[in-house]
C-alpha cells in the first residue's frame, strides 16, 4: 500500500542511492556478460584446437602407416615389372631360337639357291643386275606383287614424270604435253625394250632358270613366314623353360598379397584401437586446461545468474517504492539531484511540482 511522503529530501536521497546501486549493478552485469562471452569463446577455441590436433595426429599417423606399406608395395611392383620383363625377354629369346631352329633348313636351302643363281649367272656371263629382284619385277613378273611394281613403274614413267614436267612449264600448251609424252615414250619405252630384248635374247634360258629358282626361294620364304607366324601364335610356353621366371613372379605376387593384407590389418587395428588411444592421450594432456576453463565459465555463469536475480529484485524495489511517485524519466541520479535542489530551494512544495518545474526549465 502506497504511503504518503513526509520528508521529500530523504525520499529523493534514498531514491538516488537505489538508482545508483542499480546502475552499478547493471554495469557489473554488462562487464560480467562480456567476460563470460570471452571465456566461452576461449573454451570453444581450446576445444577446437584439441579436436583439430586429434584429427591431424590421427590422419598423419594413418598416412605414415599407409605410406610405409605403399613403399613396400611399390618396390614389389617394380620387382614384378622387372621379373615379367625378364620372362618376356626369355620367351622372346626362346621364340627366336625356335624359329631359327625350325626354319634353318629352309634358310640354308635359300642360301644355296642364291649361291646357285649367282654361280649360274657368272658361268653364263649374265650381267649381275639381271639376277636382281628389280629386273625380274620389270622384265619377268609372275606374282601379284611384281605386277604391282611394274604398274607403279609405268605410272611414274608415263604419267607422273611427263605430267609433272608439263606443270613446271610457265606457259602450258597441249603441244608441249604431247612433246613431253613423246620424249618419255622414246626414252623410257626405248630403254625398256632395249634392255629387255638384249637380255632375254642373249640370256633368256639362264634368266628363265633363275626365275624358277627365285620362285623356289619365294616359296621357301612363305614357308618361313608361316612357320614364324605359327610359332608366335603358339600358346604352349612350356618348351621355353620359363618355370624359374614363373616361380619368381609367383613369389613376388605372393609377397605383395601378404603386404597388402598386412596393410589392411594395420589400418584396421589403427582405426579400431590405436586411433582411440591417440585421441585419449591428447585429450588427457589437455584435460586440466579445459577443465579449468569450464569451471571458470560455470562460475561466471552462476555469478551472472545471481547478479541478474539481484538486478530484477532491485528494479522491482525501485518501481514499487519510487516509481509510483516519480516518473520513469526522473529515475536517474542527475535528475533526482535536480529535483532535490528544487525541493531544498523551497521553489516547489511537492514532487509533482518539482517534476513540472524541471520540465519547464529544460523545455
């Protein structure tokens, strides 16, 4: 129940003291709130640092384990590559030796046939160029490849050379083209006929026999190519004595398989056991610091909570005891002093007049 004020001076001084106390408590509340925010931020920073340290340590240790095993696996890969290269080299050598062995009779026969042609041509005084492959392709073709060579030679002599020469002439006339073709026919055609008639008329029998021998050489070469192709396609590798290489490759692959299994086991052990140990060790080394920060935060929270309860009670006290007499804007130390001065000066007789006078003076 509101009671009448008998002593305005005492009332205003008590109101000023209550408001001043409230202001001080509000300042303390602000400072404590700021301190609590800083303490919480420091705690969060430290907790994050510990968490990051744990994560980085776990990642680094796991990486070290994987890297160690990966180095061994890399060495194994290099050993395996070299072992396979040695096996392939041994196989290639075996294939070459087998080809050489199985084609030796045909190669020897071809060597003798070559020598037979050379001897026969020398005995009959036939020019050496007449036993060359080029001569038989141009003057005594029999197989498709030789006819293709003859056709290519004809195209070069009677198409490419004459027409190419015609294109090089600055002033092109059909007459020039006819003349060029005439010259080419006379030169190349005459040379071809002359060489053919001269050699075939004088050495026709020898050249014909040489043709037969060359056909036999060609047949043998086809047999050699077929034998070579069949040997390279043969999937049976047992004849090349590759067992020691296969054993070495199997040993390296087994070693790599065991290393990969050990790596998997080591990483699994790290993930299920070692990782937790590392995390516990790092957490333990920082436990005291974090606990101290948590205790500080808890203490500041309790202190702030108590202060806010006091603030609430103080604010209600001021409202109940002084707010009913004074307008809210006058619940300030400076304005309460101003009202007290007006009361003491006898200018006004009560609080309402004092507040009205203050408003008039500061209008």
